[in-house]
C-alpha cells in the first residue's frame, strides 16, 4: 500500500467509523481524571490539575495506535507497548535520568519541597514546573492509569455485564420480553422474512462492529448520563521527540524505535475519535439504555467502574510520584495494594465459585512479580483460621506485566460465612521490592 493510499484509508476510517476507534478511550480518560480528583490536596493533585489536558491525552494515548493501525500496521505495536508497566518504568527512567540530565525529576523535587499547602494550586505556588516537564509528567500518569484500568475494568466490570447477558448489539435481545416492551421485531419474525442464514450473517455483522463493543457502550453512558466531558479540556500531548526516545527499544517495537509520524497519527486518531464519540452520544444513548440497563445504572459506581477505578489510580499516582522525586533509586518506596474485590466488609458475596459475579482480586500499584505469589504469600482463610485451598495466579493478559493478583477457591465457599484474605510481605513487585506489611481484608458470603 502506498503512503497516499494509506492516508486515504486512515481518513476513510476516521470519517466512516471514527466513533468505533474510541471504544473505551473516554472511560479511560474519566478514570484517570477521577484518580486526580481522589488525590489529597497537595503538589501532585495541583500539578495534574494545571496539566489536565496532558493527563487526559496520556489516558487515551495507548489506544490511538490501534486506530491508526487500520492503515499503518506498525502503529499497532506502538499501541500495545504503551499499555504495559515496562513502558511506564522506561518513561520514569527517562524523566529521572535522561531528559536534560534528569531536569524534570529535579523540578518535581523542588516543587514538592516549595509547595505551599495553604495555596493548593500549582499556578499560585512559589515554584512551578516548566511547561515541557509538567506536560511530560502528567502524560506519564495518564498513560499509567490506562494500563491499570484496562485490567480492573476488564476483570471486574465487564464480567458483571456479561453475567447479565447484556449486549449493545440490538439483535441479541430479539424475542426477549425487553425487546417486546420497546417494540423491537421478534427474532422469529425477522428470520421468517430474511431466512436463517441471512439472519445469522446480520448478527455476525453487528457483533463485529466496534459500535457494539462493551467499552464503547460505557463511553456513551459516561458522556451523556454523567456529563463527564463538559469540564474536560482540550487534549494536549507532550513533544513527540520525547515519546520517540521513551519508546526506543521497547520489547514490542521490532525496529528498535517508533517514528515521529506514527505518534502523530495515533494522536490524530485519538482526537478525532473522541470528538466523534461526543457527537454520537446523544443519539446512541437510547440504544445503550435499552439494551444494557445494568451497565447504564452501574457504569459509575459498580465493581471496577469509574469511581472504583479512579480510587485505585489515585493510589498508583502517589506511588509513581514518590519514585519520581526520590533521588536514590535504591530507596524506591515499597509497593502497595491500591484496590481489592470484594470490598472490605462486603456482604452478600456469592458462595458458588462458578457464579459469574464471584471474584477475589487484589490490585498492586506496580507490576507484580509472578514468582512472589504462592500459597505461602497469599491466603484465603475461613472463620476457623483454616486456609481455603485455592488456585493463585496473576493478571488476565500478560502475567509478567500485571497489577492483578487472583484467588480462585477450588470449591464453593460456605454460605453466610466470613472469609479473610491475607497478602503477606513476601509478595513483591517486578523490581523485587516487597510489600511493607501484610494487607488484610474480609468479606461475607450470601
């Protein structure tokens, strides 16, 4: 494909289906911003507030390359690379050591030291970061939030939606009581009219459309029902040259580097897709509201939704900030558990482990070392103190770059019983840093 034809294909994809390219982008932006709002007043919150446009840009950045990858195949590897913890580690090293000999990290240290707590805004304090460093730091935090919330959303929120068999594809509810209530033609009537084969092809066509992706449905709900984009600024990306250096020699990039034009393409797609989603949302909300009532009602406050994802992100932000401003890399702060499910003290948790709603997860602020998760370091204990035999694992995609610790009991739990989860300091992050102390929480079965 010639360069001209590639750009024609890219423009066509933006014009004809740009809404679909944004599946999940808005939700990632909302959760990254919720993380900012959940931070305590202080220098980090003030910095991310002043540079919110770059925080939002970082939150949607990892998916932009998937969109431009429709026309430029190499952009997909760039997009994949930005999703994982090793990209974030590399970004942090760049700010601490390489960017003008660590100038951004030094500015952040001075900003932390000189920040006047009584004046909780970055612009009004004695010392503010330079524009380039402020953008780069905020973009880093948004990008890191995307990686964490991909895992929490996909492991906690989406399974709850699928357990209720909700699907934005209107054909999936044909023949159901809900379909009759909203006046949709029954399945049998449509099959009789067009034939079984044609009907199945139509179902497959709808199923393969990104507009019928669960993530896209969530974006629409956030935009319309919570008005989240109303106070969101213009997307502002940091200098492309810095991102090129950060991408260099990433494990996903075969050539050893990413070209500047690839980054620019991805940002163009992200901006265009977000705008298209905003334009389509007032029309699309009716379909989503009717086909996905649980998602519609729980998008913001459900397990793994925007609020819970934002709280986890806030904990991660604080950990990365400490690492950024610490001069001695040997004194990097210990990792922490920033989220878990079920919540502490939660009751009514299903006792059947095959119940789609059943999950026992912990979320670490940095990538987990898989080798540190074992029967001696992670335990589920019953009311008598006996360990519940369980399968322990990490992640839902790449186990070597994940925030998630998963506990799967090998048999059903007892009804109306309290269970305790204990994660000991034997659990460590990818750098070998262990938790400072045990993390414990309890829940009760229904």
